[in-house]
C-alpha cells in the first residue's frame, strides 16, 4: 500500500495527520511542499488545489484534503 502525505513543515494540521498515521502504524512518504502557495504545483497536480495537508492512498485510489476528513479516513479505513 502506497500512502503519500503532502505537508508543509511547521503546519499544525499536517502534524496532526502525520501523528495519526504514525499512531496507526501506517507506512507513508511525506512530500514536503513550499511555503508559498504559488510554488505548490505538485500538490495542485494531484489534488486540484494548493492547500495542505493532502493524503493520497494509491492502493485505494483516494486523494483527499482537509485535515478533519483525512483524520477520519485514517481512523476508519487505514488503522
């Protein structure tokens, strides 16, 4: 299962998602994004927007944003 998290260093919402993934024992890769929204083209390509966090679960074909939605997905689906 390939899980990728797009995150910004120092972002509290990104840290909550990262902590939830760690607590659930989920292996994932972190793609660190630039602080400037205008430089977040990688995130925009995969999610259609430049905000973070964004979680991609390639095994299930899921791409999602919004930390509350991601936290619920981690708890209900990945944990």
